[in-house]
C-alpha cells in the first residue's frame, strides 16, 4: 500500500455552491481557489471528494 495519500486542488469557485458543498470543501482543508492539500486516502475522505469532484482536481 504505497499510495496512502491523495492530493486535491480547488480549481473552481464556491460562489454558486450549496452550504453542504462549502462544508465539504472546508472539511478537506481547502480555503481559496488553487489551494492544494495532501490527505490520507480513507473512505471518508474519498466520499467527501466525490461530493465536490466537479470543483476539484486530483493532483498526482
């Protein structure tokens, strides 16, 4: 299991998002546009990413 982390980058604005989507992005630790965060690759984190995947970019 060498790939235990996943890096996400916020690429789209939160202006027209719902409060739940904003909460998910904040829960991922992303604060402003083009911010990136390296997170543990757990089912909870993957579920949060799935809810806002249209706003994110997965960085390798």
